[in-house]
């Protein structure tokens, strides 16, 4: 519960939405946007509230506060004592959770449709009436530190990713981990949490998404009843926007951590979708990621794992949508006896192949077929459909961009894919991160042939 | 091959469970035996133009030979990496071209192949044709086996450096000893595996009479019958019987402290738990919800995280298998406080066993499990999962219909009785990886 979403997409970006026929939208007078997705397959409902505030809105010195506040949202209000929120949702047969990313913070409950009023009452209450105490804060920040140790400090791949992001970005807040630097977690106080809560937890900085076996008009009436009385305290929540300076050349870094196998990440700075109608490059990059790693027959698996057997695994990913800058990311683990230099060369060879020869129509068609099928499969998950709506709203595109994005993806040409490979997969945009595996203490690591990082 | 009369039984269940004021229709499960001898479970649902199919066998890791642990897993994996007339790339691209997804489960008991596809006829037929070949004509190429062995060994060596996998392996060994549930792929055992081992395992475990076919989605009954037949008719015939020895329920108390440079200790405590068909299944399930299964509202969560902030995650669960699977309590906490957290876990468990839950806790558990029942069956993916389990473990077709009634009937006394019969706090295995230094071996 209360977990973190990293802004990493190692597989074919986000699948895009097709059937938006039954999506209804209304904005309450306090600015809260309410979006309803009717789905009458089962007598259940999901409520998600999305705040447009994530780790990228934090400042140096208080990194991690967005996520810590997310934990504190379960610690009670004037009317609902600490722990009661979860107890009441559980007693109603509900499942609940929350997540923080660099771009947003969201809370959700899934329950029988008859319990929606209860979920709304509780969620609306903690939008305004959170009770932040030093005592609960001190306990909860310890929980978050344990979470950081588990997710990052003791996980070589996460450490490598964290260090890489801190290297890729010089100014943009994406350089900071969502969970926060340990030293900042040590320094955070309940006052920091209060400042964060008061600034961002406003109805006009939030989107309420309700999906399931509901009637949209009834949902709007309920939303008005429970969320309507909360007054927005500012006309508009203001935020600092950052523009990362241009990269002036390749960057390289090494992370040493206990592991057996080395690993390599190659991160190319790439454009983020600005205008879903006019842009075409982000769509071409999504398809490119699919050609490289969208399925078991995609290039990286076919060429590097199966044919050359130079890696034991390899992937590529790109996410066109986000509030901040994007990356086109490769990751690979060398096969036994191969080193990261050989793997980097092999990845570069794949890129050269794309740049020089482009992709064939068959590959293109395959990726588009997968996108089409993915849209149908998505209908099997009410939660995921609601989640896409919330993400699109929180990142500023609006959920109505979803069907448009799907059309645009289908329109990408082989020439466009080749062109974006040429334009963005070049050294001046590149950061290379390498995991240098360290033996566990007291257990000497056997020398292996071909290892460039021998110990 | 056992040829049974066509469509021996047709049992349709359409029931309403009306408990705690919540009515919800459970899926109507149709059941028959195909001509090939396979057991078939089917739910027809035309809401979404897609189809899920899975075929499961008693071919999980517990069927491995001791010195060749890893054969079961490699057999399953290689089935999708080359069939008569199709290379691994043909299989992968054949599926990807139509947006179909080939997958399958692998565990201690079961191994299986699954597919998710659009239900449009030509797409569906292509996906099911490839699935049929994966099931019935795998060729296990020598070079593919060599490559997959290398990858498996690399992953095993990497896992040997990671505290989570180290603790899981040590824990399973401590609980099961020489029982097949303790079998895990090892570098040495995988190195020895040959194509002949794989072929032999395939022939003796992937048989039509032992197949459980689950079909969920947008096809007619008639078509579902044809699909089940096509997926199983040409499976190898074998009279080999595979049964598991009984699990020794009483284990000796043990505590392993394993050194690791991680900042946190990974702590696991447990014992053999319960089987899928255990008479105490529902009682233990509800009891465990209260102890450590109920997310934020469990006792372990309350004591370890909410009251003291000692861990991010702490849980307990029973893994229900053919034979008793693990009962496991787990958490991660920084080294310096590992012993404090472990004491607290032990105390919470022994209090629970000694006194049982309160009436209030039991009511809260029932409210959640019964009230949340519709969330268990609100997608095709969840329903086909249940079909697979009901079929494999021979649960009654009314399993889903009966579930909430059974939960409603559980009492505090039953929970205390069942836990005290099953879990002896004095005879449990404990594994601590990244243990506090002063006490480390």
C-alpha cells in the first residue's frame, strides 16, 4: 500500500484508449473536475482522486515530501481518527491504495457500487481536514525510510536508475528520486508536510475519476454533495516550470553494488508530447520502442538474446506522455562471458541498423496490431481504464486526447520511425549507466573471462 | 489415451449469493470432459470481443527429479520455443502479428500454457492454432536448450547475491527439506539437463487425460468444445502416475542467520500450512486475514508498521497447494532493529494462536471478504484464474457460489482451534538474511 510509481517505461509505452463512448465529464463550481466512465459488467465501482502534484513539484532539501504526505493521508482527520479510513473501507468490502509519481499523486478505492457514497465522504474529508501531527509524522517517515531501503538502497538496479536520473538532468527536478534522498527524509518535518498539503490539495488542482456500474448523473450529484462544499482557496494553483538545459555531450557513470551480473542502461533524451493533434515524433518514438521491444519477436530479443546471444536480456522503452522531459531508454544484461562494452556496441549496432535501414512494413503492422488488440484487452480492467483517464488529465492532455492518440499511432509511417531514430538516438543526447557488480563480503567473486570489471 | 464418451457431464451453475445485503451473480461455469479426456471449464461471456484460454497440467517444479531440478521449468519454457514447422521466431511473430499474447503459469504444482486473443474468427483461429502446436508438437531444439540453460544459470547466480531470493530459497529448504516442494533449480542441476530429459518430462506429464482446459470469453459452447478438443487431442499418451509424498507437518524449530551487506534484514518465519482442499481452508483463510493478510488492517501491520514504524511491508499468508503449501510471515527492516521486529512478530503470532481473534476482528474480516466478493470476479482474467484452480484442484463447481456462505459461518473458536492445531510457534523455521552483524554466523 502507498507505493511509488517511477517514471520509467521499459515496455511499449502506454497503450492508448479507443472506446471513450461512455465517458462523461463535469466540473464542479469549486473547480474539481469529475469524470465518469460507465462500465456495467460487474456491480463494482472504482474511485480515484488525482492531485496534480508529484515529486517534480518538490524543492531541493525536501525531496520525498509528496510521497510522505501521501502516507500521511491515512493518518486521520478531525472526524476520522488515524487508521479509521482504512478500517472503514475494509469493512465496506473495499480495497484501497495510493501512489505517487514524479507528475502526480493519486488515491483510490475499489468497492461494491453501493459503497460509493462512503468512499466519497472519506476521500472528500481528507482533501481538506487532514490532521497532521508530529508524532504520526515521525513514525510514518520511518516507514518511508524502510520503503526506500527496500526499493532503492538494497536494489542495485534501482540504485543505478536513481544515479542515472541524477546524471541525466542538471536542473529539472526529474533528477530527484520520487521517494526522496535519504538525507532529505531524515530532515523532513511535519511542517513541510503541512506546507505541501495546504499548497496542492485543492479541488481545482484535482481530478475525480469514477468508473464502474454507476449512472453518471447520480455520480455528479454525489460528487457535488461530498466534494462541492470544499472551497478552493486560490484562483489557480501556480507552479514553477523547468526547462532542462541542452545536453552538450555524452555522459557516463558507474554504480557499484552487490550483484553477480553487470548491467547497462542507455538513456537518450527525447521529446515529450506537447500537442497530441500536431505532434508526430512522440508517436513515431512509441512505435520505435515497440519495434525494439514490443513483443517476443521484437528486434532486441530476436537479435541480441536469441541470435547473437550477447545478452541474457534486453529492453527498450519510451513514454511519450509526461509533465516533464522524456527519455528513450535501453537496458541490457550481458550474457556470461560478455562485458558491458560489447553489449553497448551491440545496442549501438541495432541503432545504426534503424538509422540506416529503417523498419519494415511488417514490423510496423505488427506493432499497430498489438496496439489495437491492447485497446480491447484494456476493457477487461476497469481500474486501468480509470487510471489512464486520471493520468491524461493530471499530465495536462485531457482524457479526450486518448482516442486521438490512438488514431495518430496508427498513422505512423516507416519513414517517420527511421527519422526519429536518426534525430534522437545520438551521442549528444546520451547517458550511459553501468552496474559494476561487487562480490558479497566474505565470498570472493570468481574471475570470469571477458569481464571488464574484474575484482 | 483414455477416450471418454463425448460430453460426459454438463453442469451449469447460475446462482446468486445474497449475503450481507450484497447480491452478485457468479459466473455460470460449464463443465465437461472432452473426447481427448481433458477436463474443461468454460464461461461464456460476450461483453468484450476477446477470448482467454489456458491448459494446465501437473507438471510444476515438484515433479522434478532431485538431481535434475529445473527440468520442469525448462520443459514448459521450451514448449513455446520451437514446434513442428515453426521456429521460436515464427511462434513469437505469429502471435504478435495478431496482437495475441502467449503465456502460462508455472508453480510448484501446475504448469500451463495460456493465450489471450481477440475473438474475431481468423485472429482467434491463428492464435489457437499456434497454442495447439505449442502444447502438442514442441520440438525442444538442442541449441535453444543450451541458450536457455545459460540464461537460467546466469539468473540463478545473480539471485544468489540478492537478499530476497536468498531468503526465499533458504526458507523453502528449511520448511520442506527433501520433500519435492523444496525442489528448486540449482546451477549444478540445470547444467546436467539434456534434451532427452526434457522430452521425457514432456511425454510423461503433458497428457490429455491430465489436462485442465479453461476457456473464458467470447465464444459459443459449441466452439469451446472444439477448441478444447483441438488443444488436447494430440497430447502424448502416458500411463505414468505422478503423486506427491505427504508433507511432514511438524518441523524442527530452526533459525538461520545469513550474512549480507544489505541495509535491511529480510526476515521470514513459517511452517507447512494448508492444502487447497483442506477441511480448515476457509477458517484459516479468514483467520489469516486478521493476522496478516488484510492489508492495512491486520494485526501484524498494526503492530509492526502502524504502531512502531518498523517496516514498510509485513504480511502473512497461506499458500494453498495440492499438499500443504507454505505458511509464511515476512518483513524487511533495517538491520539494527531486526531482532526487535522479529520478537514482535513472534509475540503477535503467539498471542493470536493463544487467544484467537476478537469477535469484532472476525466481523470486520467477514465484512471485507464478503462485501468485497464482487471484486474477485469482475474481470475475465480473474475468472479464468478461478477456472484453472477449480479444475486443477477438483474443487466443486459451486466453489464461488459457496464461498461467502462458508466465510459467514466461521467462528472465533474455529479460528483459534485451527491455528493452534496447525501452527506451533515452538516448531517454526526462521530465516534472516542480512542479519545483524554481532549475531551472524
